[in-house]
C-alpha cells in the first residue's frame, strides 16, 4: 500500500508534461495538448482476465471523472498481423495507455482535493506491476479513424546518428511520406519530451532507449489494408534506411474519452 508521500509523488508523476519548443514540422498538425503514453505490465498474481476487469472495466471508465483529461484511450495488445515470423518478440505488455491534457495541470493537487481523482490514482498499484511512461508532443500526419486495430512502434535511432538529427528526419521526411500511402487510416508520431518515473512501481523490463513513437491505424478487414504501392514502398524504405531498431505492438483501441485529433 502506498503511504501519503509516495501516493502524492505518484500523482505528480502522472503527466503534467510538454515543455520546450516544438520541432518545426512543415504542414503537420502539432497538437498543443500534452500526451502521455504508458506501457503497462500487470501485477504478478493477477490473471490477464483479472487485469482487464480492473483496467478496462474500472480504470478506463473512471477517467471520465478526472478534470482536465481531454482524451483517454486504452490499447489492448493482440497478435501483430504484420509481424514477420523471424522477428524477435517484443517485451510482453498487458496494456498501453494514452492520455491528453492541457499543460500545467497539477494532478497531485487534484488528488488532494478530489476524492474521485484520489481513488482513481490510488488504485493503480493494485493491478499494475511495471510501468514505463513517456511524456510526448504529438504530430498528426494522417488523422486517425479511431477504434479497431492499430500498431504502435517504439523507434530507436542508429548508433552513429544523434537524437536531434534522427527526430528531425522522422518528423520532416518520414511523417509526411505517410500522407501518400493509400489505405492508411491514420499515422501519428509522438515526440518524446519527458520520461517521468512512477514512484513505487518499476519500469517495464526489456524496453531500451526510445527516440520517437509512431502509431498507425489499420482497417479491420485485411482486404482493405494498405496495398503494395510505390508510395507505401517509399515510406517503408525510408524507415528501413533510417531506423536503427524498433519494436511493434498491435492492439485493439478502447476509446473512453475521444481525443481531439
């Protein structure tokens, strides 16, 4: 059980994000809201069904009562339809949370003053065994058609490229190329601006250094997914040429508070 000090520290770690000047992105929408991405592993001793009952059945609906949340989406990991048989499996996750809010919200102060927020935050350690948090600035290149299947890719640069140069290329070249891909139902790049820590809960093991996070939305029917076109090949070729490594997570999207994009 969390004591008062750790509880308020945990609340403060909940995303009060975004700082710093945005990277220039020609013709792209750069949302002013702060966006948090959380990679989650269930607590030992909980079955997947018990975790989902708490996370999807309680935590997701409870977000609707948290002041200032402008978007709240839970991703339920599923088998990746695009995974190559020879590809290594990524570190196992039980869920991925995305939340949007205006910068500057003091979640710890809310927890002190609002019992609903306090209970919502305090429940997390009872079902979350490990969590890795990213505070991000979102860049929307293809507005997503939410719900259904999406793939989140944690992308790392090559060893001989600086973080700044890599992120600049991804935002200025790779992102815009996605607009030309037929059948792509959404493409968003999340530029990492902060790595908050959750007191009392360890980070997810096996997740290395990440430079940027990409998310694409796919049609549920394989027949309707992106066809093999020159535009799609050019987009994928750019990733192959410039990405150092990446891990993918396919998931079913559960939208509890529709985000603005």
